[in-house]
C-alpha cells in the first residue's frame, strides 16, 4: 500500500500557510496538516467561503488550530497586506496551492493576465514577502502546486501576459511551467544562501475539484461545464487523493530540493511518487530570466537571499 495521509509525521509545533484552502485540494491539505497538529492559516480570497471552510474543518476535526487569512493572489496589495498581517515570526511551511484554470482572457487588479498573474506572480510575491519568516525556521518548506498540464507549453518570455495571442489552455500550461521554473530557481538561490529550506513542487494528477468547471461557468458555457463535471465523475480521483502529493512534498522525510511529486500511476492517480517534467521546466536560463521579470513586475526583490 502506498503513502497515505495516515503517514504524515506529527506536525505539532509547526505553522503552515495554505493558499486557496477554502475548497478542493487546498482544503484537504489544510485539514490533514491540522489533523496532525499543525497550526494552519487558511489563506482565502472570499471571506464568507473562508469562514465556512474554517467552521467545516473544526467540525470534521475538533480541537484543531486553524485560522482564516484573507488573500487575493490576483491583487498585489492584498498579497502585501496578508504577509504584513501574518502574526508569526517563524513559518514552517508555505503551500502555494491556489490557482485558476483555463479562464477567458482577463487581467488581475495590477493588469497582468489572470492565469499568469494569479498562479505565478501572486505566489512569487507571497513567497518573497514571507521569506524572512521561512528562513528563520530550520527545515522550512515551500511547496508550489503545478500541474501535469505544464507539458503543453513552455513560457514565452517575450509575451508573459499573453497579449499577442491568447489561448486559455496554453496560458494555463505556461503558468504551471512558471511554477516549476520558480521552484527551480528558488532552490538554486536558497542553496547559494546556505539555507536548509526546501522548495519542492507537486501536482495532483487528475483530481475532481471545482477548478475544472470555473472557466466554463464564468462564460456561461453550460455544455463545456457539463463535460468537465462528467470527466470529474468518471476519470478523476477525489480531492483527498489529489492532495497527497502536496502533503508528501510538505511533510515526508527526505524530500529533496527541486523534486516534483505526483500520482504514481501514469502521473494521473495513485499514491505519491516522483513525477516527470518537461525539459524546459528545468532550464536554468529561463528560470533566471523569469525570476528577474517576476521581481520587476511585482516589486518583490527577495532581499533576504542577498543579505
């Protein structure tokens, strides 16, 4: 039998932040960390749904230490406010889980294409702003949730915002490639700084969440929404299974920097295992250039790694 949530080591005394924790993979990740004793901040965009998730979690696992933090990754002012308001000098774990998928073209509050801005730039800024607390905690981990869909497209450094030619699935794939390049470059910089913090990535395979239906629903494409719902019922594994690679990367002993974890069976479903990635997702030069562009666009410099 493969690794399950029962195998998560004791998390007592640890503090974790999980983005997008009001539903789906993020909720399961937050719940299982809290079940094992961690204090978990559920970082959610919508206050009503966030409070509902906190109450639901407390009902499922009485006595857990969980709290709500308001965070909109599509608004850098919100990212800065969340980071400034986090009342902990130490942070053991940051799970960059939240994301949007295959949306029609639109922009964030700061004018970035929504998928790139939310999935990558928001998490780049959040990680940088929380980095002092992570560096102050021995053995801290940063886990960023990518997708198997990253294999569909490399990033285009000349058109990060997709302004030249926007295709929703290509934009999504590029944002998920960006997640992997971010992890790759973050690992290099952490090592150069002499930090023992571990940055790793994970993907859920094909897991049934509301991520697949959000795009068609936003456009009123009822037929496409029904097809996604049908695919979730027939082919996808539940969110409880889809969250396991993230939980493994976040808690299992011996997880190496820049490792990428996903389901064991055809990278689609099953217990956590090392996952393959497209060769462009390990490109040193692309990772460095994306990092520099992200720092310029967000205004977050990662000065803690240069001290």
